[in-house]
């Protein structure tokens, strides 16, 4: 409507201006005509009275003068008459104009001097009148007095007002008529064809090819639609051919690669669009206040690390919370943009949340409730009714955003993590044909622990709306099946590993997540390592590395205590080893995390004070966000990497470190409470709660012979190479495709 108004507005302005100007000219002409008519009438009356007035003034006959002027008393338009003597004083005046003599009448002397008649509009009290003054002369052409005829002009202005009203009505009627006609023409010529073309494109984009109708228009839009129809036909044929070719490639390739995953997606999903949903976005735009420039960065997240290569390889749409302070500046009208920025491979759609929504859904229910509930790390979960309501609201908001993006036929939705336990059911309610998978990236507790949550029934019911639920390890799958069996009215099939609730079957599978083994490749890695050694004055010291978000589940405090104990028990390593801890601040709005940062800061300061005997410090603490590209040189540099999580679904830091160890000289110290410990059995296993054992394991890793290091690392690299992120994603796609066919 706004565009129509902007289109019509210039026309209306031009038409209105023309009519107003023409109306103004007409009114001026009519006004001049009426005043001219008044002047002729007044002159005729004055000239008719001229002889009588001359006799009256010459004889000073006041009685006849009054009689003459009073004849105007009852006339409708000729309202008054005044007779002046040769000095310009009023000799007689109509009674209704008795106050006329109080008016400033400078024009009287001008007429007496010039002996020329004068007609003009005069103001008297609140009235507007027309005055015509005629000089009266004797036989010698000398003034003996004046006659002034006073006319009412109200009918003149009334007539002009009526003309303006007619003009205004005409302008308004014409504006309305033009608006209606132009709107109708614009709708027929522009809007309807564009709407038809838009609907055509919408159906094509959604994959509703059976609903597409030929465009019969012969104009340019019709030609455009006709050309698009041909392209659409070619695309459908090409997609079918690609799908068949992809099936062949899958059978030929043994190792899972980006190419094989792409072929699998094309073969199993075909024209169905892959839609990934997560809370964390893969790319965020933030303002760097130090340099005053907006930067695009990849946030520190295991989900992002795993899924970004998947979406790069097979395309699709990633829907996530737009949390960057400059995110809104880079999206289009549909809140979308192509990513990665330098090489657009898939679409990122950002969903906007208010501070209240983010506080309740993310910081509140998800991270003060579900996160500590599922990670058994002795942090009490907090559940608030207000947080739960906000969690429901945000899940509904994401459901609407997802449904808006789904194609017409058999879409594939891949939901990530504990932020969206209700999303699967919400999507299924609107699109029951959608294939929906939920991957749970954190541990799943036993039924007794999970029943602590006051909303466990709603959460389980929402998750079981999905067709497939994935966990990192089989142990978590077993816990989930036990939870559904104990806490819900459902049937658990232990042979098929599925849960049936309300005639809806949901399959539960273990899919160990991994990384892209080629992600650590970099041509200038050696130069980066040399730069790190120089910048941090590492020399030839043994480098021991830790990389985490600051989270109480990651065992950072336990690691620092073990480092402290290691330096106490084996002081000979104080000058031979340096510990580098990379820690990205996380969820700082939550008190438990804020307190944890303070505790770590104090512990780092204490260890450095206690064990440093000069300028060099045994512990380097880097508390900031590092991009993936920044972390890889640290992985390659480190002789030992410590992963000491107290409870973890998988932990991709361990796998990233292994992928970066191209020369095989590194040692991985790995907590037995991580999912990665089930695959990376060649790592040095630790119990992070056992400080003594932990300290001794650090010594064992530092002293491990080169041959054993290489043997262990090579075995782990083979596991990562075979069970990479493409295999993980491919397994989920293949499993869900098989389930849907069954």
C-alpha cells in the first residue's frame, strides 16, 4: 500500500496544484468581475443623485439631504449614502452609518483635490464594504461637495467562498477518482502479475512443482516466468541425475570425505532441503570497540566446529539465534545471509531474541537448569517457572522460523542440543511429513537425576516428537530409554532401540561426533609456531596446553590443582615445562560462571607466585575468545594437551588436538569421563578428581619416549580420519532416511 501511495502521490500533487492554480485564477477573475459590477452600479446611483445633491449643498438644505440619504436605510445591498460639503465634512449620512464619520477617511480629501471619482473596498467595524465617492461640482467646475455610495460586499465574498468550495470538492473528487483509477491500473499491470510471479517462485522454492501452472501472460513478466520455467525443468532433471550419480559415488568411496557426504545428501535427501537448528550461530558479526570495526567471527562451540563443515559440503539453511551486536546489519529482508562470508556455501537465518527471552530461555532454563542437571558435576540445577515459560516461547518462535523455511515435500530438519527439547513436536504438529532428528550434544543422566526437573514430562514428550534422537555414546542412549520407560507412559523396544508414545515411534541411536581431520591443514603453520614461541618466550620448553570455554564441567580448576601438585612433586620441571591455558569466557551473566572465573584467576596467580623463581612464569593464562584459525597453531605447538572434563558428552578439543598433530609427537591426556575416551583409547587416561594420579600422568606424558608418542598418536589419528565429522553426519542422514522409508 505504501508503494502504491508513493507511485500515485506525484500525480496527485501535480493535478492538485494545477486545479488550485486554475481555481485561484477563476476566483480572481470572478472577484474582479463582481467588484467591477459594484462600481458600475454605485457610479450610476451617484451620478443620478449628482444634481439633487448639488442643489442641496448650494442651498444648505439639510432637510432634503436627510430625506435623500435615508432612502438607503432599507435597501438590501445599497446600504448607505453620505453627503459631504466642500470641506470634506459629512453633511448628511444614512442612519445605520451614523458612526461612519468616526472612520479614518483620508481618501475624501484626495477626491476633493483631484476631483476624480474613487471606488474601493473599505473595512468598517467587522464588515467589509464597497465605497464609491463622486465629486459634485458647480458650473465653474469647482467642488461643492461629495456623494459617497456604500455597498454591502458580503454577497461577493459569499460567492467567492462558494466557488472555492466547488473547486475543493472537484479537487477531492478528482484525487479520489485518480487514486482509484491509477490503483486499479497499477494492480492490473504491475501488482497482480508480480504477485502471480512471486507465488510461482515461492512454490518453486518450496519444491511444490506439481502446483506450478504455466504463465500465460505475453508481456515481459510472462516471458521472464517462461524462462524460469525452463530453468526449473532443467534443475529438476539435473537433480535427478545428480542423485543417481551420487548413489554410485557413495558405493565407490571408502573413506568419508566432504565429497562423499555431499553425494549421500544428494542421494538420500534429494530435492529436500537440509535445515539445521541450533542456539549458537556459526558466524557472528561483532563490533571490535578497540579498532572501531565490525568483524565476522566463528564462536567457540563444539556444535559449530562439527556442523560448519557439514553445511559447507552439502548446503542448506542454518537457523540460529542472532547474538552478535552487529548481526542485524548484514541480513536481508528475510533475516538471512550467505556464509561463510568469503565463500558462501549455505544460508544462515538469524532469529532475534529480546533480552528477557535470552535471559529466561538461554541463561535461565537451559544453562542454569538443564546443563547442570545433565552434567553430574555437583552444581545444583535451578528451575524457575518464568524461565520455563520463556523457554516454551522461544522454542515456539524457532518452530515458526523453521516451518517458514521448509520445502513442500519431505523436508529434513536437524535440531541441535538441549536448547530445543520442545521443537521437534512443534514442527511435527505443523509439518508431519518432515523428517526430524535431534542430536543431544551433552550427557543424558539416569532417570532418578532427570526426574528432578519439574517439567520432565513436557521435555520428553517434545523430544519424542522427533523421528530420531542421537547421542554421542551408547551409555547415554541407554539412560534415555530408561528415562522414557520409567517416567512416561510409553513402550520401549530394546531390540529396535525405539520409544513408542501415542502411536509415534522415535528411534534412539549413538553417533559419536567428530571433527574434520583436514581442518588443521595450514601452509604457514611452521611460521605460526615459531611466532608463538617467540611471542611467549617459550624457547625449547615442553609446552602443555589446555583449551576450553570457562565452564565448571571442563575441570579447569582440577587441572590447575594437578599442575600445582606436579610442580611440587617434580620441581625439576619448573624450568623445563610451560603450561598454556586458553580459556574463553562463557555465560558470564550466571553467578556460578562469574564466581568460577574469579576462582581460576586467583588460582593462576597463586601458582605463578608459588613456582616462579624469576621473570618466567610456569603458567600462561590466555582469557579471551580465540578463533579456530588462532587455536590450530597452539595445537600444533603443544607437546602435551590436557582434556580434564568432569563430565562431557564427547569433547572435540581432544579430537582437534589429534587432528593437528601431523608429526605425531604430541601426547593427549584425556579424562575418562568424556565420550572421546571411548574412542581415543591410546590417550593417557586420567580421573580429574584424583590430583595425585593427575600430576603423575602429566609427568608420564612429558617423559614418554618419542616412539611411543608416535605409535599412540598415529593410532588415534587413524580413528579420527575414519570416524570423522562427515561420517557422523552421513550416518545420521542415512539412518533417518532408512527409518522414513521403513
